[in-house]
C-alpha cells in the first residue's frame, strides 16, 4: 500500500480556497482505486484522463495523512464536517509557535516564526524509513527535506520572485506538479528536466453542483436576489495575497450597462466590501451592486447557479496571466451558467472560444460589450454553458488525483 504524508502549513478549516483544495485532494488521494483509465488528448495536444469507474472490489490503495499546524483557529468545526468530506484519511496537528494572532505587534515576523517552527517540528516528526512519499505545497518544509534522502513531491501554485532559493527544492524533488503549463515552462527555463514536471489543473466536485436541482429563478428568490434583473456574478475571495482580482473593472463597466443589470459579489471580507462600495459610489452605481461576505461552500454553489452570467475579471498581472488555476473557474463551468473571462494565457489553458466569452483584461468597456452580447443572445449563452459543462467533466478531483498518483509512483 502506498502511503502519502500531505504536509501543508494551512489553517484548516479556513474560509480560503486553498484549504478546500487541500482537503479535496486528500480525499481524492485516499479514495483512489485501480481501474482502467482512458488517456485522451485535448485540442491543445495535452493529455488528460477521462474518469473511469473504480474497481469496487479493491480496497483503497493509498494511505493518506494530512499534517497541518496546530494554530489558533476561530473556526471550531471539525474539518471533515466543515468541508462536507468523508473521513477517509487522518489529520495530524503539528505543534507550532503561533504568533499570528499577535500579527499587529510582530508583523511579518509572526508568519516567519510560524512557518519555520512548523517546518522544523514536521521534519522531526517524520517516521523513519522510506516507505512513504511526502506531498506538499510548502517550501519551508521542502527546503529542509532537500538536505535529506526523503522522497517528496512539490505542488507549485506560483513562480517565486527569487527562484534561486527554490532551485535546490526543484532539483531534489522526486516530482513537481504545476497547476498551469505556463508555470511548468518557467521551471523548465531554469534547467529542471521537463520529464520531472506534470501539469494538473485544479478541479471540481460535480456531484455538489448536480445536487442543486433548483432553477435560476427559484434560487434568486431563495437567496433574496432580484429575480427580474439580469445578474452578473463574481463568486470567491475579493483579493489574493492583497492583490486586486478585477472587481474594480467590473464596477467600472456598470455605467455602460442597462439599469436592470446588477452585479453580485459574493465572498468578500467586511473591509473589502466597504472599500468596493465606496468605489462604486464614485461611479454612482452602488445601487446596482449587491455585496455578500464569506458564505459556506454549499451556499456558494447556490449563489453561483443563481447568476445569469459569471465573470472571471482577473487583471493582466503575471500571477493571474500565467500561474492561476482558480477553483472558481471549474465551479463556474460546473454551474451551467455562461462565463465571461479575462483573456489570459493561464485561463486559456482550460477555457476557449466554444465554452466562454473573453474580454481584454482591465478593459471595462470591453467587459461591458461582452455582457451586452450575452444579454442579447440567450442562445449564445446556452451553447457556451453547455460546452463548459461538457468540458469540465475531465476536471474532477478523482481525475486529478489519478493523474498525479500515476505520475509520482
């Protein structure tokens, strides 16, 4: 039996998307079953794995332990119930020096101490022997492991500003998983062998979306949204690591749209909602904006499926242009609602002209044009959303786990 120790320096449960991704991947790894897998090639020549039925007579072949820091957490709910995930793997809390609640006194030093202490304590708690694989997104623990003979896999979600400090990890890693092809190409440019790296975009649980059977109008009423208006939705965190995600561009597009068009922003923090309400006031469109704070995942699905159109408004910044594989992308596709997206290379790895409409990043006028186009043609929206529904079937957590496991064996 293969054993994976998944080490992540993440506060879990967390309202942030990375915690959900870690939990879903741990579940998918632990639920891995042997079975025939069809290898298909998409229109870009990239391999992907069509989901195959697992062998019901074979028990799980992967033993998964998820190691997380024993940090102070205001969310007291059990991680499995919080994320509605079956308890098919174990969670181990590693002691840390947690100064993060005192961040206003210690600043970035608090994060540094927590990260280093988590890496050191994790290292010394690793079992002896070599009958397991370490899987991690955390560079601190992997840097320590790069001086040992431990077998580890690095899942990368961004390219570092100073790659010289990471090259040792890349060289020593058994395998590297990247979430976009562009990120893989950047690592290869540093001299790392292409054969050592596999691309695995993020994913979605289709059953969660299929379980919401209500139509768009019913969901609008249930959620207290204006049922007769054309709703333009953005679902998810308003900022990433302090970086803008394009919400301002959406608001700037509103003066160019009809008054019965409303924008719905779901998932922001209180301070961010206040900031963007003030920004909307400058354009006299605050009455066309509906803001909602963080919502549980199950409720986020309902908001997503209540929209008339969904927007990915990312700005043309390196992180979004080349390294972003946001969960919202696959959730939007699974919702059955048409998508309008910034025209960026990383998003183009999944989206195309048959399953989404594109606009120039940071261009409010072009975004408004795309919204009007969808508003005026229900048939266009239908065809785009149906193609997205068909395409997203390859991007399940099961498929992602299978592809990674076959690669790292």
